[in-house]
């Protein structure tokens, strides 16, 4: 799968905070990054835009398409950890609001060609499946740099040099024969996402990242499986708790979002396509807007001309490729595509990097709307 240099997500389900069913669910170590909105002070929406790479979802073509040794771009399912040993742990894997394990959303393979230490580089996005927590997270961000940020959405960055303990220095062949140099840490049997550092006391085989996931698995299926595994283990000489090097990690939970691979294309290609069909497309766009009562209702709710202009700009850009789910641009001049003008965060309100003290910059956004 190509990198982000520099039948879709309609089935994504967000649960309520009190929903207690199955749906609740630098190198190195991996480093969490606060997810804040970004704004350019006094920027004009009509300024020349930096080139943007768009991400689209498609079903995996092969069973091995999502394996970590292929450095994939993924959405849904379980992550393919770049560093399979030094995984996030402790409170960093939890929603800061409800303290439940976060759920995997997507990952982008975004190496830095000018940095040997970031020859391999992947960004991992996680979120809490509770809508209540997401709304509270938004409220926390409006507090403007609280003493202890509370987040229900987190991004982790992981990077490796070309020569590392986990992968060959040669590029993968993408023919099903690629293998990493060794196994990774055992993962949670329930979510398949976080390190399984807790072992079932019965079968000694199932592993969990948290008491919550152990309880969910026990009540859903493991209560019976545990007895069966215990019987098998008593007559077996050895047990393999790992996942084979050519096999994707599976999760017992049925509430993970459906797995897709992300493919990327330059947004400029869609500018060309639209200009070539402009005479045909224009009447269709006008007709659509005339009958789109929902859009008109949304426009009335905006606070003023700035919000309306921002929404029009957002819609025009996204409508070039409506199926896009990611917008990526690693440039010091890059900025998000804002749907609204109100509520933006200024440069001065974005905290500096905790490692070097320098300013943070925008890199990508998820565009599901």
C-alpha cells in the first residue's frame, strides 16, 4: 500500500455512554498526541491551497493486505502496529472521560524521507465509541488549554529507522510471501488492539488489555470456550499463544468497525476531472441544491456570513470527491478544511510539542460527513 507522503464508513456506530452491551468496547515507545483543532489566524479561505492527498476506503483484496510488514493504510478492524512490541499502555489507551479502552479508527503510513529515524512512520487514530464522551471532549477543547486535557480521541505516532529489529530493509513484495523478522507482543483476545498483559486464570490462553474486555469476552463466549481450552491444554504438550507471521490478528469482539484498506489519490486529479465535465456538472449541482432542504436548514443555523462562507467552501472542496475519508497534507503551510468559521482554534492556542518545544502543525483530518 502506498504511503501518505508527507461498503465505507456508513456502518460506523457510536454508542451512548451508558450502553453496556458488546458495543462498548517516538519510537519507542509510541507517543500520544493531543487531537486539537487548528486554525490559521486571519487566513483567507481563497488563499492558494497546499496540495492535498485524499484517502478512500476499499475492501482488502487479499487476506494479507492488512499485515504490518506491508506498512498498510487501514480503516476499521484492528491496527497493524508498526512497532509490534512497544505498544501504548496504561491510561494512554483509555478514554480520559469514561476510562474505557479506545477503539481503533484508522492508521496512515506517512514516512519522512528526509529523516533516517522516521524511514518508517505510522499515525494511529483511536476514539471512544461513546457519543457522550465525544461531546464532552468537544466541550473540554473549548476550555482553551485546560490544566489536564481530557480526550476521547487520541493519535499515536510510531516511527522506525530503515534498519530495525522488526522488518527487512528491503521493500515488501506484496505477493503474500512477505514476513516480519519476528513475533509481536500478544494482543487482547477481545479487541485485538491493545497489549494483552492480563491472562485468563482458567485456560491460561486468552489475554486481555483490561478487566472490562475480559468481562465482555467471558459473558459473550469465553465462559464455555475456557472450559474446552482448559481440557485441551491438560492433554497438550505446548501452547502457541501468538499469531503466525502471515496471519492477521483476529478479535473476538463483533463491535469493531468493519475493516478497509485506504487508497490515496491527489486531490488535484479531481480538479482536472471537474473542469473537463464542468458544462454537464453545473446544472446538476444547481438542481441538487434547489431541492436540498436539509442543506438549507443547516445554513439557517449558522451564526453568520463567515460560517456560511466556510460551509460553502468546505462543501465545494469535499464534493470534488465525496467518498473521501481522509485529507492529508504535510506542509508547514497546510491547514484543515473547516466546515464552520466559529469555534476555530488559533495558532497561539495550539500547545507546542512536548518533546522539542516547537510549534505543532496540521497533518491530516478525517472527513466523514
